[in-house]
């Protein structure tokens, strides 16, 4: 069980960016983790994020009193991380110009403020303003909840990366376990998996070549369908039967989610955690200065967005609102693990397929029946 951070009035967030274009997992485990162990008792909170803007880098975020930051913590950040960069420099060769079109699109989609170029030098460290993302999150309470979650989940992040480095799992397979966990602890997996089908279908609709993308996702599932269906059974069994040997990190993730389900629910009830209701929008001809192809939504999304009763009874229900927060937090954790958006959407497709196969259900049939019942 975690407890909310209660920083004193004199604390503030401080941030250092570490630009490192090579594999960041060893940097996280062999430099950031021991740094966090060292500063734990001196700070109110600390967490680390991966980011892409102006080149691949880590963002080390620390909440502390200014004197503690300036006199103790910041010098140790530069000493510990600097020593790692000297001993294990990145030798990756990336082309900022080649990345720029993708980064422009990411910046628009993620409402990312700030310059995309120039890139600071690889293997460099610099102080930067803390990015609260308040313009996206919408309130100070939402910022506090997410930064608290980031801090509380950081020990699990390091443990999961260690687990993967030891060869006991792959990142996508471990991510599948976490996604199944957040879904099944919110509503039974035979209902909550519909979110994964919806997210994968949204991606496939807007892929550059939708038929080719769907075929690639289907091939990926077929190549390992036995492993995927077995993981569904293992994770759901771990959650349903406390006496059963646990799938790695499933119960730990469920316990963390339980704490934040309670905290998010309290904020939602007070109107301090506002989530815009998904609405059907006509596709714009351009996203910023980037052309957008004209696409018709698939049947699943047409059913959902053509039914005001479904949108009202599902999207505005407190259970769904809490689930949405926790699912988004889990997706953010997958980014911290190092998964790409493509890998995450492919996992959504894999999980939806595997749940449908294991339990004999269909996402689109569930939507049809739900709408028929609501509109009867």
C-alpha cells in the first residue's frame, strides 16, 4: 500500500534532463536507481521519465526544498549521472532532421510545448524547468495525483526493468500483464477488454495503410497465440485466486492501482479531475501543417458514437471514469518502461484477440447488446 506524498510548503519540483541516445535501460538501472536510493531520505518525491523532444533523454524530477536541491541533491545528480556518462557514453548516431516530421506530429498529438530543435549534445546533462503538463491535465489536483503516481511507481519501474534485463520476461509481455491487471481490477476482463479493442481499432483506422497494419497485427497475434492466451489465463487467475502462485508484478500493480482508484475517485466526485468525454469529431484536413487522410471510423466506433445513451451511461459512469484514469496511468508507465506507441496499440489488439478467444466473447457483439438494452 502506498501513501500520498505530503510535501512541505517550501518544497518545489526541480528537473534535470539527461540526453542519452543509446539504450537507456542500463542508465536507469545502474545510475538513476542508485541515485534515487541515495537521495530518498532527503526529498519529498522523485521520479524519472523518458522523453523524445529535442532528442532521446531522461527527465529526472525531484521535489525538495530549494536548499536541499541546490546543496545536496543537484550536485549528486551531476556527479552520479556524469560518472555513468563518462564510463558508458552513448555512441548512437541519430539524425534530428530525419526525426523532425515524426516529432512535429507527436508534439501536436501530445500537446507538447517547447522547441523540437536543436538537439542538445548526446551524453549531456542540463537543468530544465519542471514540466507539470497542467495544460493537458487541467488542474493542480490532477498534476499532484499523477506526479504522486509516478513517484510511487518508480520502485516498481526499476524492479520491472531488472526483471527484463535478467531475461525473465520481455517488455511487451510484461506490459500485457499490467494492461490485463488494470482492466480486470476495474471490471471483469470479459467487459473491460472492449477498451483495448477500441484503442487498437482507432489506431488501425488512422494507420498509413490500414489493411497492411491490420494484417501485421493479426500475424503478430497468430505467431504467439498460445503464449498470449496462456498469459491471459495466468494473469486473470492470479487476480481471482489469492492462493494461486502469482504472475510477476500482477498483484503489486493491482495494489498500487487500488490506492489510486480511491484517490482518483475522490477527486472525480469533487469535480477536481475532469476528463473530457470522448466525442465523434469530423477528421480535419490537416493536423497543424501536416495533411490528415480522410477516413471513416470502423463499425465499433460508429456504434459507440452514434448512441448518445451508450456514451452517457458508459463514459460518464464513475466506474468508467476511474478506470480511464488508471488505464491512462498504466499506458504512461509502459512509456517509462520503454514501449513505443506502436507496441502499445499492437498489445491492445493482441489482448482483445486473446480475451475473445479464451472467453468466447466479441467486443462488437457486447457493444451491440449494450446499446440495444440501453435504447430498448
